[in-house]
């Protein structure tokens, strides 16, 4: 069984407005049709039908993005239906705090600025912990937003970054 994700912590303006349901339902149907037509394409030439469905898919996805901006984000974790504008942030580490909390690896990760990739690698290698890294965050930098659109575990999740 697929476990659905809860985007409560990163969703922007999560309102769960039911105004999303018609477009999400429409997208689920279009996605299912696209899957069927792609399978048929392997055996016959139906490229024009697929092109029309792809265009309709894009139109409905754009409608959902506009709905998110107008009505707020939506998620139904139980059903696996999402129309979420997700905030993406990246921590900015302080060299001074890194030296204070993890002095044994600080110089390896600091190159005039803190090397985030090196810290991530060291965390994955379990040479430092996530808790230690949290102590070194000076502030967070907002990177971008992504739209997560998923309809009842059907089809694909669409990440559309601004």
C-alpha cells in the first residue's frame, strides 16, 4: 500500500478548499487516459490524440496552479490527492557556529563559506548528526516554490518550480 505524504509543514497557505476537487478529478481522468493512449501508441499511430490530451493535461495543471494561488493549497492525505504549493528552503550555515558545535569537521566543510554539499555528505556518512547541523543554521534561505499535483495515486506527481 502506498503511504501518502503530509505536506502540512512545507505547504504554502494550506486551506484544503473543496474548489480544487473538480480540476483534480479532471486531471486524474486525463492522466489515466494518457496512460491508456501511450500504451495504445506502442501498437498504433494515435499521436494526435496524445498531443490533444497532453495539451489538455497542461491546461488543467495550469488551472490547478491558479486555483492554489486563489484558494490556497489542498491535500487529502487519506486519498492521496494533492494540490500543494510547497515552500523550499535551504539552511545557511554559520562558519562560527559550525566551529563551535562540530569543530572536528568544521575546517573540512568551511571554504570561506560553509560547503553545504560537504556537510550533507558528512551527515550521510554519519560523521555528524542532523541535530548538530541544526545548531549551526544561521538562517534559512528560501530557494523556490514547487507545485505538487497528485490525483489519488494515479499518474505522476508534477513538480513545477517558479
